[in-house]
């Protein structure tokens, strides 16, 4: 090790130690880190992976996904379908919110009504719900607008709040993130989950303590023993070097998004271990083809992305295998469309990339009338996906070879995602994981230009018709055919440029036992510390 590297490494360790100040001592304290932070603690204000994962340590849904991605009972002990448009759920008895309120069917009705509010980011997921009805003290009926075969999957991230607490703190409606609203639920919480919020300092630390009154400590229907943690601390650190140094020094115990270049060093370090699994997430680029003129382009009066040959050229010019080998260090799988294995409706036949062919890409650009290329801005997050900014830098270099002059705008996800949701981007990176493990979820969000996430502006009436049908079709074989046709239409449009399916790499102390989940949601309620 050179003197410079040695000095830099020691300095990084010192910096990490200063950032990760000692927390209040407890028998079992698990400190975990990610490059980003939860965007909000309001459980219905933002549909984003790390945000929901953080909230899910505090709040709970009626049912959720197990580490094996199977539906398991949570605040509901059982559920069944009564008729074509009615599902019944039985509420778990003797559950209390962290501040002492008893969980009631009224809280469930309130929470679903809140999640269906126009400000809610969760509304699209459960838009098939017509109304939620309390039948008695233990039974809830969810009435849908026609058949919905996947409703249980759709409600796994609909967290239940206390109506009494929400009314007392003026948070009956969700935080309006589009209006940059700040409400009490953004930094405060009152759930029923395994951990109680003690301190929330956005982008610094979120401290939670064991809920000694958690129903799961004595439940027999979870399939796994409950955690043995006394305190759980999330410490977001954007710097890869600092985050890894803190893991190596023992200042933190668990890293959710391990920098791939540091995997060998972590594996060689005594007392640490690496866990990997293919993630149910695909990384891709979106092209805004639905507007007359791109705001960031030097082409005026027309939109290059509206030209099918240009979109095909961009696909052909991006070498996903090179990104896999050089940027992702083998921890990805080149993708042919924007759904991943593990999601219902995934197709191996569709998951084949357009062949990397630079000469052909140049021919397509010339045929489209852009032989000299054009300029455009690429918006990219720098603290959300594995090596997200580095992937975008690689794309910039690749597209330069066909004359597309890309200026890179990399920024935190809290600034990046609103660009997509508010249709303020021409060209962007996004990663998508189906929270319901069903294609209907991804198609609803990404293939409908009226959805805030459908920022490509691509509209196909047959595709929209199929999405509606998929949401209500109960004939499995027919439904699968409709899903395949829908994905085929979207893929053929080249509105999205698939890059790869991400591989999860969790790193942690070997004193921690926690099941790795393909949806990248650490369930600390099942964690054990030796």
C-alpha cells in the first residue's frame, strides 16, 4: 500500500468515526447505512423503495411479503375473497400503536381512505378499491371496482395509521410532496411495528428502539423468530469510501448498497460477510418522446426522441455487456425489457437486448436525419441505485460515439425523482421493482402517460386497454397472454432503454443474521445479533 493510499485510508477511517458518533448504549444496537435516506416518514406520501423499507420498520400493513416473498399475515390474521368485488380481512386482536392506542377496524378504514387521497403516492397501486367497510370489531371488507385477483399483493405497502393520532396532529391527509409541504408525519411516527421512532434527523440519522409491546414478539404465525435488537439506527452516508470505512472499522454493522469495487476487500476482512441475490429490479433509461420539443436539446421545433429510428439507435449504441463487466463488476444481468425474473408475467423471450451494433446505430441516426447528432441532458440519481452515476457516465460516453452530445445532471434522488413525476425531464435513469411481484404494477406506473411515473409520454390505446384488462382478469391463462402482449407493445416502442437487472449485495458483520430479500427490503424484525 502506497504512503498516499495509507494516509488517505486512515483519514477516511477517522472521518467515518467522527460521523458515526456513539449512540446510547444498549445490549444489541444494529447500525445500518445506505447511500441515501428515506425521503419522508409519512407512510402514504412517497412510493420509493428505501423510504417504504424505513417506514416498514415502524408501520405495518394488513399483510406483507416474507423474506421468501410469500404473502404472510401481519395486522390481518387471514383473508379471503367473498365474491367478484369483495375481499374480507380479519384484524389481529390485541395490537397497540406505539403511543398506546388500540388498533381498530376504524384505523384500517381511515388508513386506506388516506392512501386513496389525491395527494397520496400510493393511490395508483390501490385505485381499484371502491370503498373499505368495517363489518364488526374484527372484520374489514374491501370492495373493488370489479374483480381484482391481485389485491392482497397490492396492499403489502399500505401502512396502517392511528386515526386518533392523525387527527390530533393534523395529518389526516398525506404530505403533499409536489407542493413541498412539511407536516407532522414527515418527521414523527406512530405505528404498530417492531420498532418505535425515537429520533429523526433527515440525512443524518434515524433512531428506533425496540417495541417491547410488539405483537410479533409472541406471534406464532410469522414463520421466523422475532428479532433480538434493542436499537436500530439508520445512518445515510453518500460517500462510498466513508460508508465502507465505517463498516470495516465496526462503526456500522450493515450496508444496504455495498460499493461493488469494495466487495473483495470486505470479503477478505475478518468479521465481515457478503450476501448476494438477484434483485427484483431493472435499471433503464426513459426517453421523453411525447412532447413537441425537448427542453434541454439544441434541436428546436421538433423532438429527436419522437423519431423511432433515433430510439432504436440509442438502444443499439449502448453496450450493456460492457456496463455489466466494467461498471457493475459482474453484479448485474443485461436486460431486454423493464421487468425482471421473479415478477409474474416476466418473459425470457422478451428479455433479450437489441444487439450492440455501433455502425448500425450510426446508420439509424443518419436515416432519421440526425447524422450530426444532437445535444440533450441526461438526469440521473447519484444516491439510489448501485453505481447509478457511473452507469450514466458510461452511457454519456457510448452515445457520444453516435453524435448524441449528452450533458449529465447527477443529483440526489430527492431532487431527481420529482423531475420524473412532474414531467420535467427529457432523458432520465430509473430503476423499477414491482412491489406486488406482478406485471400489472409496473405497467400501470410506467406504460400510462397519465401516471406521474410515465414520463416518456408514450401512449398506445391497445396497451392501455390491456392494462385495464390485466387488472380484472381472473382467467390465469388469458391474463398471462394479455400481460405478454402488453410488454411486447411497450418493448417495441423503445420508449425505455433497458440496461440491466440489478444484483443485491448486502455487506455486514458476521454477528448479524438477517434474511436477504430479492426486493431489497431488510426486515430487521427478523434480524438476530450474536
